[in-house]
C-alpha cells in the first residue's frame, strides 16, 4: 500500500488527482470537483474526496423496486422527479459523498447534530491544533434579531463593529498564546522551555475558543445530504454554516443535476400548507373568503401574517 | 440520461461493464467483481454494482483524526490492524459497497434485521413475481438440532429426504399455480381468462411461500458489513444466509485485502474471554489451577465445557 | 426476578395490570391502554406494553434547548404546535412507545422498512408457528388498480370473490398440513410418527405462506412513530398495514393529545406545494391566471390535475 | 397541561418528585434516582429524568423471540447472562434512559460521537450562557503521556500546576468578560450600556472557551448505553468524560442489577483474544510453548507485551 495524503494541499499546489480506469458509474460533473479545495470563510474549506453514484444510480435503485411497470412508461427525468415529489427517498440513499471540511468548532457543533453520517475529526488529544480561528467579516456583525429570538438583525455601526472585531481578535490570539504556554510547545510541537513541563494536549486545548478551526472527513448519502441542506441552506440557519451548505448545494448540482433540480422544485422552494391553510386557500380560490377571514379558518395571527407574506397578499 | 439496466443479465450474457476514467480511489480487486453475477443456492445470486473506497481510504480517514503522530511511525498495514484490534471503527465507515442480491424471502427476513444499511426490494404490489422458489439440496435436509434449540442436527435418511423434497416441491408449485389463477395472469402479466377479474397483486401474493425468491439492492459501509459478516458467516446462522455471507467475505478479500486479513485475525477467529475466564486462564498458566476448578472461578458448567473445547483441554 | 408473561393473554382474560407507584411522568390516557390487546384483522392484535413520556416531556426537551425565551412568552399548546409546524423534531424523540403486535408476515415485511426502531420477532427457527394465517374479508377482494399501478381498484364480483377465498383458504391449510408433516410434530411440538424423522424447524417453515401470522415487540420514539404513521396511515399504503397504523393513531391520541392534534393539522392533513404550485397559487389569488394556465407555471399535466382536485377547482 | 420545570433545581432544594400510579414496569432502584442531581466535576451534574423498562423487560423481549423453549428450562438470571454473553443485543434496546447532563463543551464534543441517541442541548443562539467553565483539580494536571500518544502521564510539579491553573482561570474569566462586553448584556440579559449595540448571541459566543459548561437532555437505550460505557468508562477515555460514564455505570447498577453484573463479567472486564493469541494460549496450556515463542504465533512485539501483562506472565 502507498499512502495517499490526507491533508489539505498547500493552496499554491494543484490538486492531487490521478486518473484510473473504473467499471463503476462515473458522474462527470463530480469528477471535476475531486480533491479541489474550495475556500470558505477566512480559513475553512470543502473538498470532495470520494463519491458513489449519480442520477442514474437513483433510478436503478427505484426501478429495482417498481419493476417493469416503470420501464417503458416514464422517461428518466420524470421518474426521478416523481420519486422526490412523493418522498420515495430510499433510492437516493444509493449515492454517497465524502467531504473533507475545515470549519470553526461552533459550526462543527451544529453539523454533528446530523447523526446519519460518518465522520472522523482531528483529535486535539493527539495533535496540536494550528493557530487558526474564525473572525467574521465586519459586514456580518449584527445585533440580535428581535423577531426570531435567534439570528441577526441590523448590522452594527462601523465604530462598534471595529471594537467588536478588536476584542474578538485580541481574545483569540491571547487564548492561543496561552495554549502554547500550557503545552510548552510551538506550532510544530517543539519544546519551548526545556526546564518546564508541558501540559497534556487534552487539557491544554480546553481554553481554546469555539471559533478555533477543526477538520473532518464527513460522509453521507444523498437522501441525508438533502435533509442536511434543507435545514442548513435555510435562512434560519446561522450564516457561517449556511456558507458551507450553499457550497455543497453547488457541488450537488454538478454531481446529480436532475436530482438537484427536483430537490429545488419540490423541497427547497416548496411550501407546506397546514390543514387550516388548505381550507383557507380553497375558500380564497372559490371566492368564499378573504384574508380577513384567515383566523376563522384556524390560523393563528402569526400564521395568517406569514401566509399573506408568502403568497403576496 | 441514458438508462442503465437494473436487472440481472441473462446468465448467457457477459457482464455489462463499460470502463470510464475516474479521479477516485480504485480497488483493483473489486473492479473485477463489478456486475459479475455470482450464482448462489438454486436461483439466487450476488453481484457488486458499485463501491467506494479501499484499504487506503480507511487509513486516510484514520490519519485525519490522529494527525501527524500516525504518519511517520507506523506503516500502513500495522496501523490498519491497530484500528481493528482496538475497535476504532469509524474509519471503516468510509468504504461503501452496493450489492444486487437475489435471495429467498425467509433469508431476506433475516437480512433486514441489519438496520444500518440502505435497501430497495422488488415490490410485489407493482410487479408479478417470477415462479422461482428455493428447494434445499437433499444433503441439507436434517433434523432439528438437539443441543442448540435452533439449527440442524443429523441429515435425514435418503427416503425421508426424498419425501420431504417432494412435499416441498409440490406445495410451492401449487402455490404459484394458485397465484396465477388469482391474478388471472401469466408470468408476463398477460390476462389468461378474458371473462374473469384478476385479484390485485398485493393480495394475490400473500399465499406465496417464504421460499419465494425476491431481489434487492443492498448497500452498507465496511464497518456495518463486518458486523453483518460476524453474525451471518457464523456457524449459528442459518446455512442459507451463511452462503451469502461467505460469498461477500470472499468479495471483501478482493476489495480490501488488508482489512480482510485483520478482520479474520481480530474478529472472525478471535475469542472473547469473560472476567471469569480471564481469571481461570491466569490461574491455569500460573499452574495454580486445573480445569476441574473452572466453576470455582465463576464459570457455569456449560461455560466450562465450551472453554475446554475451545482451548483443546 | 419474577417472570412477567410475554405472551398475549387469552382473549377471555382481563388484561394483566398491576399498579405501582412511580416518580416518572405518567400519561393518564396511555395507562388505560397498557396490556390491553386490541384485535386487528382476523387473528392480529396490537397492545401497548410500555411507554415513556407525554406531551409535557416534549416541551421539557424543547425548553432545555431554547432556554428562558420560551418560558414566559408562549403557552404549552402553542409551543408544541410551533415545534411540529417548524419541524423541530428532536424533542419528540423523548417519548417512546413499546408495542406487542401480531400481524401477517407480508405486513411485517413492510413494517421493518422503518429502520429507526427496535424489534424482537418470534423466531421460527426456535418455535413451531401456530396454524394461523390471514384471510381477507370478501369485501376487500378487488382488482388491480389501473391508475396507481399498485393498490386495489373495483371490488370483485361475489362469485369470483368466493372462488378467490376458497383457493386462498385451501392453499394455506394445505401448507400448514405439510408444515406439520415435515416437522413430524403437532401444534404443541409432540412427535406424530415415532418412526419418522422431523425436519429442522428453520427448513420446515420455508413453505409457509406470506399470510402466516407472526408476532413482535416493536419500539420506537414519537418522532419516528409519526414518520411511520405518515407513510402507513396513508391511502397509498396497503389496507392491511393501514389498519394497524390507524389503531396506533388512536392510541397516540390518548397518549399525547396535543401532539396528535398538531400532527393532524401540520402533517397528516397538510399539503405540500412545489415551487411551481406556489407560483400558480400566487397568480390565481392575484387573478393573474386560471387553472388553464397551470402548465405554463411548470406543472406537469398530472400535477395540474392533482392540484385542481386537491383544491376543489 | 401544567409545565414541569426543565431546569436543574437549586442545589439547596429537595428534588421535585411527585408520585403517580402506573401500570408500567417499575425499577425500584431507578425510582430513587429520578430527578436527583448528582454533582460532577466543578459545575456539572447528571440526573435521571425518565426511564423505561428493567431487567425483566429485557427477558420479555427475548422470550418473545425464542418462544416456549426458553420458558421452563432456564431461570431469569441465567437467560439474561446468556443473552449478553452471546451478544443477543436487541432485547436490551427495550430499556431506555433519559438523562439531564451539565458538562463542559469539550466533553460534549466527545459525547455526541455516539450517534444512536436523542439529544437536546441548550442553544447559545437563543440564550446567554452562564459564566461557568471547567477548571481541573490541580491533582489532574499532568504531562502528555509518552506511551499512548494521547492521554496524560506524570502529574505536574506543584509550582507548574499552580501556574497552569492561574493561566486557565485568567483566560476563561477574560473570555466571559468579553462575552458580556460583546453582548452588551449581563447574566440576566439586561442591557449594560444603553447607548451601545449588543452583538448577536450566535456571534458573541464564538470566543467562549471549550471549557464552558453546556446542558443537554440525552436519551438512549440500554444496548447503546452499554456501548457508550465500554468506550467512555475505559482508561483510554479522557478523565473528564470517564467521570460521567462511571456515574452512569453506578446508576445502571441500581436500574438493571442483573444486566449490570453480566455487563461487567462479559464485556467491561472481559478480554478479547486474537486468532494468534488463541493459538498461543492453547500452546501455553498444552505446555508446547512459552512466552518467548509469542511472536512465532503471529503476535507483534507490542501485542506479546500486552498479552503478558494482561495474564500476569
């Protein structure tokens, strides 16, 4: 066995990509992404390390189930859209993606909530973490949102933004300086003061900030990836994880273009109407009601407001 | 999109395999298996339809976690064996296999107990099942095992075996004949009696025997595959599923040879000693006890018997 | 330890229920279901054997996450409905139900597709299965549906229905008779012919029909239960599994009434509009389009037809 | 619905426990733990909030599978030990535990790697985190272990330990002070400087250290709990998570005493012998070899050393 490098290449280098011959399904659009490191945030990245399957693999799985009936009658694109529309999700599990991701720890903590995935993360018990932490761009610094109880509202005034950034930077730098004093080691693990003991890595790291960058290999199937994207490419997700989700959405478009289009049409940009909203729409379309009647159909005030907004009323 | 055939090829045909170029890791031994249909039992088969990763992919995942420390010091084979020995299982999740399997329904019912896998099965609500059912080879017909409460004991006498096979064959054939009478359709779905109604497929199939063949696509990662193999390539597993597990074990050897060897050494052919057995071994090795003392170390009579057997005492 | 009976009580008996004192949350409506066997189909049943949590447990999990913000401002019912509406599903995992279910094997085979659950099923390798198989009521015997490619259409004419039932009954009885001839054992496991060998149970059972009854303990959390109910209490599910799903839906109503109401409003009776349908609804409500324009908004012919039907146009 | 408090009670208070009547199985030893907050580390705790099942529930699940055969012949304790010894794990999934845990974020990050569990964690996007961070006891401060590449070796000298603690304390305090300056809010969320904007919570928290305490509800079944305990009550686990695992192990003993004993005997204190070690043990017991021959049986030098140590040779 000859070792393949598992670390991100120096950004100056071209991606390490050796072509081989395979009898497996190949997704041309995805091949172009392999081992290409897409930079994200100030020090992060995403790179596709491996994948399995394509749009046709989904259909192959589906046609196994539905048999001859689905062969003649419907073309490929129509069947694939039918599957997503009707939430026949198991055929999408036949496609798999493996990503190398570098991301701040607070983003990682949101990411791991998606349990149906495989992951391996850098261990700070074994390794010394490099001095890399996330600093938001000043344009992203905002006050607490007043209407959603989470998320961000108005952007901070430039003076306050500058002060905030200065405080963040100073603290993170200070934490990393302390980290090395505790370890009694520099970035390369070399002892600094030969007379002093270094603290064990698993303890020295507990003072590092949540903005510290970590790395992982993350692998999931297309069904669970779409679930991840529904939640994390959503405006309610924290901006810093949304950046990753949106890059993955782009990659998905190159990997499985027909599934991507159907996913946008039937899930990402779809709307769900409650029983009460279905009743309201029926009445509105029949001319039996106006939006002023919304609450009499069982919608709460808030639901009525959101409904009106969504449908431009 | 151009449809790829999802059905097993006619046995007379050569496997459908088109070579493409890829930047992904390629496992040479596995490429040779792609779309090759290995016959099993009387009408079953297994074929590899797709895979992801190889021995080096496991190491790449592991080295991501353990960092520089694992780079210089240990060679690839040693690290891979270390991982399996110490049950560091997550790096093995980075390899995935997708199989096309044709198998009797009673085997399928054991197979689906392994939940961490993706599967798509032929639906007998959509399709008419072909007239194929499993008949054991006469040499496999045996009485109930007396010591294990499950499984088989002595082989039946030839006369009784012949009678058993005759009964099995007649019944299964009769069930399939009734199936077509209920459907009012032949194998190809053509109406038999234009004047009669056919029963819905989802109801007509409920009289088919558990020996009826079904098909599925089954996909799992290498970690879960090894768990499957530990349970199903085991002598306690029913012979008919063991046949499938053993074929997969052969395929695994061609796919990830180093992992396969480590899996045999540290798991398949390993033994687990209870706290009591550890105490007994210590005492035996120190010459402080003989097997006659086994129960005084806390082993039950049965455990003592099995221990003696395993260690040739 | 004193053994608790794991088998279904004789229907003539009262449920075995001993009251104990507990500090755990108690759902009064669910207590009334404990160990009560609800008969289903001709020989099946469902009984609640254990449960954990109630509506308030869901809120307790949610309030842990959202903190003080959710305490004063919203009342319990509103918060619970908010959670389901916005697919904040993890708090619902805090409630668990354990059911004892007796069901035909072909229903079991659909049921096990729900992987995020725990189950233990009767093993026909260890035990002799009782002579019980499912026979549909004549009113349920129908032709294959022409529009859905699965499912049932028109009911069979009485003569044909009678013939179908007769064939089904004869075959199943015959299969069970053969089963006992192969086993050389009666229902109680007593040898029939002392001079003949009985075939091992794991082989004798392979000729039994898919309509044979089996039993299982099945346990899942409330989040996954609702997913099960969305798919199996749906008109597209086979009638025989829907019967079970609908009984569970009734039990759920007694267990977690507020969650049940929200589940019906926001999921079971909700509609999902695709991106194209959202565009169409907007235009219809603004008077900028009529249903005749549906396909110009990107709906397929079939989608347009289904849309019109759903909204009474 | 009347809200139940989801927060940890003030330590001065008695646990909130109201007795109710239930028809469910009750584990007396576990009732005593309900809502009792066990303090751990300097600010952490574990409390049992709910549970389902007991030792007998495991047997009930198992007897469902194995049928009458297991009824008369074996007593309860023997059957339960048999199940664990032979890795028949599914019956253990029938028991569930729900814990309220307060723990440092770096411990949480190890904990969430156990994916087959349900959890809800405090969100620092919604709430302001209290000023609580973990400081190790001086006796725990140690150098990096030299033999395991992870973990701790010799304890630090008192002077160095004091310096390390001072640095850790100063930094964490400073980070929390900055947190409040960024938020422009005190612990209670009250604005500090009316003229200044507060930064959104989701951004202000990214500078907090990994030692910051968080809280979660964590729920898993007994099978997965034992897997968690095997890995986290192990000497290779970081001391700070082991403290939690050992407390859970104590709770488990009160909950399911027979399972706990079997778990210790057959898993926690068991040994696994590789194929090579089995060969060596056989030879040693037969007097055909001595430890000097270990590597000729295929053990690596390291494996031979560890083997000798384990068996006192």
